[in-house]
């Protein structure tokens, strides 16, 4: 990156991406930068992904008209959840 544009670049990154990204100099490179996703942003993305996945699975199971399928997240800090529905109540839905 041309040295006369570094200040503009850093300002742009700070104004637009500071909440989710961290800007650092790239190791061993002159006038090069490295953007790293912040841990807080990673956690938000993971939580959103898990919530959306669970909603999708719940919607699909509810479409099967099972009696109150119990869904739960096993641990908010992990990407695991459980569905304890009796196997005999589940019937195979043909592929569409």
C-alpha cells in the first residue's frame, strides 16, 4: 500500500470495522496490514448460527406433527443441543 494512503486506510478500517475486526501490521511486511476477527464477534456469529440452526430443526420437526418434541441446548458455551423424542413417534418423510 502506498505510504500516502496508510492514514486513510487505517481511518476507514477503524470507522467501518473496529467493532468486529482488529487491525495490526502484518509481520515482516512493510505497509501491510492484517485484519483479525475479534473473539467477541466470533462468539456472536457462533451464537447466531446455533440459534438459527435450532430454529430450522425445530421448524422441520414441528412440520412432522410430533407431540411436543423436547429441544434444548445442552450447554450455551458449546455447539451441542439435544432432541429427546421417542423413536417410535418418528416416521420417515419421503425425499422431495
